[in-house]
């Protein structure tokens, strides 16, 4: 979970992670670890001398291995602030204790090998979770597409980086194996999506449209190129999406309805074997490049984030909203909101709309001195509570704590612990009322006496 917050010294915190979240709506205490860059942002001018002269080269995570980066590098071209970071796992200064070229050549003397992580706690009124998504690991499930051993079988994300003007090829579409321009490009949709046997049961929503865009880019950038798209269904739910897809077909993209059964190498060609279900016959295509539209899945570490801020998840690991229609950006934990693909697969316009909605909800929350809460929450009858603490681990929202009360028994003052419910955290689920052995916990408006009174009134 990445943090972007205001440090007490007004420094914008980036390259940081949230380690712990406690408290409740309006009073969240967040522990943030600001990781050591080994570069002082206050001194660095972003001149680039350090990464130009660095001798170490490793695969670029941002370019998905299509290019190399240095051990001191910018995480991505539009990074803010524009300050490099040192990868300590591959930097020779940290692994072997010798090199130091970047420090010697830095004109601003910004490189600091002694820099350490900073951990601090700050208070926030609300939390917006926007952890994004990862790509489905198709190599593990779809061995028939080459087990990831064919360099010219790539994902849509690889193709996207290749097409970017600031990408590893400067915007040129080439084969990763030999750098040649492909003339026949095959796109395979729904790799991992809508496949209960080996992948995910849901539709990833964005695949149909970005595949159409990629097919357009092939036709537009490569003269006499052919783009062939294998699909199950074409889903275009958005303004002007259907028109765009039809435009791509009119430009010459060939859409084949059917699944691909196998991809294998034959010389310098990739043979794509599948089925055309509309014509009812087998199809075999000799392709130069194969692009897979892989499923969108929750980002790595979603389980830790869910525990961190007490979020519910669906069966696939996406964070659950409070209500799909009435409260689409809110969660069951008050003060915690969702934005983007962490809640489910979505494209850029939907992500922007949901992020805007979450921002408005936060502004609405923080603009008030007081807030309305649900009256149906748990209460404790302190005279019955034995302090057994069985309710504490049961509560999914961590709303139950303990307090010490003093009672006079037979003329003596006796102190004992009893449960206490935080009204800001309690969501009225009722789990604690069932677990309490002494019946000291009840929901307001739903005590045993009130329910029995209702039953008696119905029976009369």
C-alpha cells in the first residue's frame, strides 16, 4: 500500500509504504515507512549524470524486462519528484563495497549511501485505497501458449510499453527476439478471463478495447501489416466504444471468433492453431508476434492491505464496496474509500470517475465538525460483563476495547475490566452479541427484551 501524505516537515512523502493503520474515521493513526533512496531529494537536480555513468545493468521492471535499467535509476519517466533511487540489491557499492561512481560524479553531492529508512506516525481523517491490479500469471496456467519460453509471445502490457514513445523501442513495434518488424500480429483475448477451469470467472472489461487499440496501432504503424484477433465475445460498454471497434474492423483487422488451442514455434514463425466457430473449421496462422490480453487480478499483497484497514474482499480478492449501487466507493469500515481497479477490473474512465467520487466523499466527510453515525451499534451492559474478552477477537472492525471501572462491593472499592465499544468503528454486525457468554452485549434497538416484546405483540 503506497502512501502519498504530508510529512510534519511539509515534505511530500513518496517512495514510501504504509506499515500500520489504527484508529477510526476522522482519527486514523498511520505508520509510514519512507524508504531510503540513497539520494537527497533536497540536493538532487535530476541532471542524470549518475545513471548515465552507472556500470550496473538489470532488467527494467517498468518495461517488463523489455529493456535494461541502471542500479541508480528513475522508477518511471514521469516520476514525482524527479529524483533517482538506488537499487541496493544490485548496486555494487552495497553488494561488494566498491564502486561509488555515482557519488563521485554527482555535481550536487546528492548521493548518500548512509541514508536510512524513516518511520513515523501521523494522523489522517480518511483513507483512500488505490492499490491497482496485476496481470494474471498466464505462464503457469496456459502452457499451450508456450510456458513463457517464446520471446515473441508477449502480453498487452508489453505491447503497450513497446508502443510508448518513451518506451524501450521508442514507439516502434518489433519482435523481442530479433528486433525485426512483425508483419502478422495475432491477438488472443480472454487469456485468464472468463475461464473457470484455469483462470478467473469474471470479465476483465478493458481487454476488448485495448486489443482493438493495439490492432489499430499495428495497422497504422506497419505498412502492409495484418492484425488478427481471436475472441470469445466483443464487449464494448462505453461511449463511442462500439464505433471505435467497428472502425478497426473497417481498417482491416480480422476478427476470428474462437479459442486458440496451441501456439508453437516453427522456424522464425509462431504457429497459432485455433478454431473459427462461425465458419465451423480449424484455423492455423503463421504469426510474427503474438499478443495476449491477460486477465486483471488484484495486486500482490492484497491480503495484507485488507488486514491493515479491515476491508472485506470477494472470492477473487478484490475489495468489497459497501453497496454496488448506492455506496460504490465506500467500504464497510467508516472513513475508508476505494478507487480504481482494487475494487474490480475497470478501464481508465471508470477509474477516474471512481477516484473523483472517493475524493468528494472524503471532502464531504472532512468538511463537517460532527458526523452522523448509525444508531444500531453494539452496547455493553457493564453490570453483566465479566471481562472475559471473548468478544475482542470476534469483532471484524476492531471496535471493541477494554476499560477499567471501579465498583463498591460490600463497602470496598473493586476495580475490574469490562468491554467498551468504539461507536466510530462499530458497524452493527452483531457478531459480538452472539459470542458473549454472559449476554452483556446487545445491539441498540435489538435487545432480547425488545425482540421478545415484538414477538408478543405479533402473537396478540
